[in-house]
């Protein structure tokens, strides 16, 4: 899903270039090669210039995770807004996120999740992103279960997230996506029974 380009200042353009180069290093080379010197070299700036925007590697990584999540949140919102039955919307969201997360997007989240085990900064970011993700699924789940309590819808959103997250640690084969979509629909339709 693509959105229209936004007019940016020179500084915003540079920041976007840095984030894209840093994301490329992270997903292509891995976390061990995700160092400021490598990113600066790809952008063609000095490390000092890069640090004007992102003082530390953690600052840069957090920015990448936030950009990735903002993109996913917009995509979920767009898919939720389509005029479709709620079960179909949920299936479309599941398919889309598995496709994204089973490839480059998932590599960004895996790093965040691993760092969350040891660093309070990333543990907080992890909680924040998952809370927002659950909140993004609740409107579609509310369409399926208009009288359900928010806590129940949140529980279902967490279970759905667990299934979708499986794409991060598994390599989806032919039947994986269809099985995941079927499981998500089953859990969502069962709702608060």
C-alpha cells in the first residue's frame, strides 16, 4: 500500500534518507552490522552529521521501529476502512501483515523484541507498539462482536497478534498464510464465547 509523497524540508529529506539507509543495513546486514559508521557511509555523510539527527545507535533503531510501525498502522487503518464484512477485513489484515512481517518488516520487529528482553528503553517501545497494534484491531473485532467488552476484544487482539507474529519466527510455506488466516478468523468469530 503506497501513500502520496509528502513535501519535505531539506532536513526532513536527509532524515528520511538516513532512516531508509539504516533500515537497509538492519534488514540486509543484521544487527551486528547496524553501526552508525556503516549507515553514514551508505548515506554519504560523516558520523557526526548522522549524529546530528540520531545521537546513538539506539536512537536510530527506535526511529526505524517507529517508522515501520506507523506504516503498518496506516495499512491496518486502510484495510479496516474498506467496505467489507469484518471477517474479510480481518483476513486481509492478517494476510497483509504476514506478508510484510515474514520479510523485511519482521526483521525490524525481531530486533526490537530481542532488545526488549534486556533494555528498558526497548521493553517500553515493545509495550507501546503492541498496545497500539491491539487498539488498531479492536474496531474490526467490535464489528464482529458489538456488545463485547473492550477487555475481551483486547484479549482476542492479543491472540490474533500471536498468530501473526508466528511469521516472524517461521518461514511461511504455502499453507501457512491460509492456516493463519483461518485460525485468526476462528478466534475472532468465537470472540467472547
